[in-house]
C-alpha cells in the first residue's frame, strides 16, 4: 500500500501529458521548431496553422478593425519618409522610428498600374495568401494618367527658401540652390516665379517674374546665403501672400517650401502656421514641401504638406533633384485631383478583420468620405497611390472580398467624381512569394522593412527577419532589373547590420 502513492502520481502525470498532446499544445522544447512562419507584422504570439480556430492574428495587431467598419483615408503621395530613412542608413545610422511611415516606403516604388483613359483614376485591387492561409495581403492601387508635356498648364510658383543658420551645413542650402537652378531651367514661357527667403524674418528676393527673364531669377537664387534663426511661419505667410497677389486662374498656383523644417523662431506649430496662411491657401494655392538636411524637422514638414493641400519630398543628392525637378517635373508641380480620398469596404461574411498598413495621419471617418468639405489629398498626373491591408479571412471564405472606391474633386470646377473596383476571394494569388504580382511582392518587402524600423512590436518577432527580406529583395531586384529594388536590398543589409 505504501507504493500506491508514487504509482498513482505517475499515472496522473501520464494522463496529463496525453491530454496536452491531444489538445495540440507543444512542449517548450519543440514550440519554436513547429511554429509556422508568420505573415508580415504578426507577432510570434499570434502565429497559428492553416486549419486551427485560434484567435485572429489581426485581433492582436495594432490598428486592427472589424470587417463591418470601412477603411477611409485621404490619399497621400508623399515619399519624404523613405528618402530620409535612406539617407540615414547610407550614413550608417538608423532613422528615428517616429519618422518612418509605412505608406511612404511603399509609395516610393514603381507600381506599373494601368492608366485611366481620362483625367480621373484607374482603380486596381489584388492580393495574395500569406503562409498561414487565413491571412492575405491585399493591395489597393490608384493611378492617374501620365502627363503630356505639350498639354502642361502654365505654373505660377512661389519659392519660400529657408536661409537660417542651420541651412549653411553641406547638403542643405547648397543643394536647394542647385534644385532651384534646375527647376527654373525646366520652366517654359508662360510660367512665372517669385522668391521669398526667411531667417528671423521673411524677405522678398524676387517679385513675380516671367520665366523669360531667367537670368534675373538665377541671379536672385545665387544671392541666397545662410545665417540667423528660423522663422518659418513668417516665411510661409509672406510666400502665400505673394502667391495670392499673383494668382492666375489659368495656371497651377503653388508655393514651394524648401527647408530643413527646424523652425525655432515665431510660431513653430504647424496648426498655427497653417492658420496664418489659410485665407490665401483657400484660393486654390497648393503646397510642395521639399525637405533637406541630416537633421530634419520631418513632422512639421509632413503636417504642413498633408494639411496644406500639398505633398512632401526629401532630397539629399543631385540624383534626387534631377528626378523631382527634371524627369518628374509636371507630376511634381501639377494637380489633377483635389481632396482625393479612398474608402475600402470588406465583406464581413468573408473577412473577420483587417489592418491598414500606414496612413495613420491620413485616417478619416466613413462619414468624411463623401463630405467634400473634409480635406483629402492633392494628386498630380502620373501619380500612383498604394495601400496595403493585412486581411484575416473567415474559414472557408468565398465570394466578394472587398471593394475600393476613390472620390476626388476636379481641380478647377470642384465637381466630385468617383471610381471603384471589387475583388473576390478566389482572385487572391495562392502564395505571396510564389505567384503574386512582382510589384506586390516589392511592396510587401518595403512595408515589412518600414515595420521593422518603426519598432511597432518589441524585438524582431513582428515581421519576417531581415535575412528573409534581403533574400526576397535580391530575388526581386534580379527579376525586375530595377535599381530602386537593388537599393532596397542594400538598405535592408545596412539596417540589419546596424540593428
């Protein structure tokens, strides 16, 4: 009888192990080996197999939403975040996580969407299954028609140039001067230019000048010299006032702010600055923010662009200047759609939940979509806008998956228009890396790279490893023969080594 205690304990332990085995709970020793590969941005704790009924990975994903709730956001063609991160990595440092915006990483890459036949948008929507099969990566792509240079409208440009002391560092005012010289040389008769500089206060360097007097403009640019503090608010207000005074109904009227964004004098909050120029900005004057500098006021420049009916780019090299102001001049300067917004609705019978990657600063309520008083994004000719979603499917999902709709206003008449497209579950590519569109695969790598740099989850368990992303980027670079994808692989290696 004295031996019955140990025997009973042993039998109890065997029974408990048997129950655990039947329930599919792995032991500590084999949990890592048996765990399936997670999709981008899904923590280890959310990994599951193809057939289990475990909670959705997106239920634990930051920004996850029920399929009952539409996804609505203002369009955004900014790429400054990627340009700044690229410069930081090339200099051997990691970018500030707060300055990494996933959508700007994705939108920095070519998409190859088909164009619309008119001046509206072509809507594209596709996707692919992720390794766990219950998750899909969905891509919504919007494309405007490429510009015909012979049809370009005249432009009325007001350059607002930061000449404060911080702009004296190499790669700032010297690069801005070269950018302005390059841009002036690309303009044609019928265009006009004004130039404002600012440090402690603003100064008009060149009143509205026809581009046929090009030599005068080049001389004014050469007179720009750095020194003093940074009163960006006074510079922008003076620039908008000058732009409003020379406003042309038949032209594209744009203020071009060139700065490192490090405002330290006068009003420095974007809300206050935009409040001061709102009266002039309401006259169909759009804003282009051109950022420069190793130390860069990213948040200020981004918010000015987003809330000021404009866009933001970052330049750090002569090649950046050439692309923005020579190769893509018309796309950079013209506006084809105002207050453009997107809304994606999901089929709740096929989709359990979803998460939009990025666009946190551009989110709108579903009611805002058709409220044309709500600010959207300004889109030029030849622009593409891409939004990626992680979508958690219901078991046996079938039928319609999602519908994407874009709404915009005509830049002259303010008349609203819409375009839409839907996709079914069966149209999803069986595997992201195996059969999806090459450009969708590039987008997936770029987005996952941004998620790593953002550090949304602790450690590196939230995404594919840098090694896996590098392998995919190398493969895609060879397949596309695209220098930008080759550069992406290089930047991934730099980030891995710095991490």
